[in-house]
C-alpha cells in the first residue's frame, strides 16, 4: 500500500537534508559517541560492543531524521551533538591519555 501523499516531503531540499542527516549525520553522532566513551572507559570493551550498539544507534538516528518536520534542524541538532561528543573526547584524552 503506497504512502499517503499529504505526509510525504514535497521539497527536494528537505528530502536531501533528511536523507543526508539520516545517513551521514547519524553516523557521525554514533561514532563520536563511541569515541567519547573510549576516552573515559576501557577502549577494548567499547570497541567490541560498538559493532552492535553503533549500528543500533545509527539506525535509530536515521529513523529520527525521517520523522522530523525540518531536515535542516535535524542537521543542526546532529552537528551540535557531534561537537558535544567531540569535546568530551578531547577532554577525555586530555585527562586520561593512553600513553
């Protein structure tokens, strides 16, 4: 059964923003989250479990991107979350160096 036309995104730019936010933005958020965890928790445990939890988080973020009304807002949110996790990663490597 096809989708109802009134619920589909009509703008090609919104469709592009949602698709790229779901695929690329979701991947950036999930990987930066797991990298931030490796700087504070044992890296071997996180690397082993990130094979499964990374895919689950990425798929969830992809669904969230397609549910949202505005794709550009989702891009902004994903970029802010990625920057937050990157700063946590930076602080983790500053206070807990691997060497």
